[in-house]
C-alpha cells in the first residue's frame, strides 16, 4: 500500500481552502477554451477518450491509496459523516511519460461490500474501465471547479509536473455501484493537448472579484 505523503505548508493559499464545485456551467464559462469545455462536460468515459488522443501508451501511475477521512466537500457529496473513513485512490493518467489527468476516487466503506470490493484491487487498471463497462453503475451530474495553487487538491494534482499552472480545471461526479456511492474527481493537467496555458480568467484568482466567490 502506498502511503499519503505530507504536503508543504508555505503556500499563501491555505491547504484547507477547498475548490468550489458548480453543478451547472457558471456565467464565467465563456472564458474557457471551447475544447476544455468539451472535456469537462463529456458524459462518456474519460479513459476511452484519452486512449483515442494518446498516440503512445496510456498508463496509470498510482500515487497513493488507502483509508483516510475525506475532505468536507467530499463527505457532503457522498452524504458521509465528517469523521467517516473512506478508501481513497489517487492516480495520474499518463500518455507515455506525460501526465495528462490527475484522478482522485473516494469510496465509502459501504460501497466496498459485495461486488464493490474489486475497486480496491484495480492496481494500474483505469477505474473508468471498471465503471463504464458495468451495467450496474449509474453516474450522477458533473460538477466543475477551478483549482488554484496552494489548495491541497492542486498540490496533489501537479506532483511531478514540470511546469504546473497556477490555475487548473477539474470535474467530479458521484457514481453509484448497485446504488452505493463513490466520488470520482478528475483534474486536467498542463500536458494534456488542450490549450490550458492560453486560458486566463478576466479576474485574477487572488483578487476580491474571484468568480468562484460570486
């Protein structure tokens, strides 16, 4: 089992600051590159789409997995008590050696009963292959968020990235396996062949007019 590493705490943004997830496209969506919008709200399998885009070999690098207490926003999404434990897995999806997507999956203990137990045995197999090929799985609505430097999720997502951006974009959904929930969060990294670096919000994310707080 890979243990979760400690994070540095010298960033101006508190590690306890959580991204604000939006169920519907916010009004500032018009600032996003159109291609990124397509990736964020694609209802299909991200793994399948990455395989189609990657001219080399799509690999899963497991960064960490084990039992932890989810973040508050994750516990709310899963309707868990704040002191509940959940099996959490963090991976990078890489095209050859380039990290394209960071993924974090939070699975409550109740979901790991019966058929759900196999979700702890994935190894380097993409979770998407297990979910989208299972007729017993249902997907909830997609939420999106802007993830900024200094937040815990941002620091975990950019680990190993040569030139991390200060602003990343992510999406998450609650899936249900035999009606039991799990939360899947995917963060798009700078090496993904989308013009992420070309995106600049009309308001600086450190300003008082941050659209995440509107």
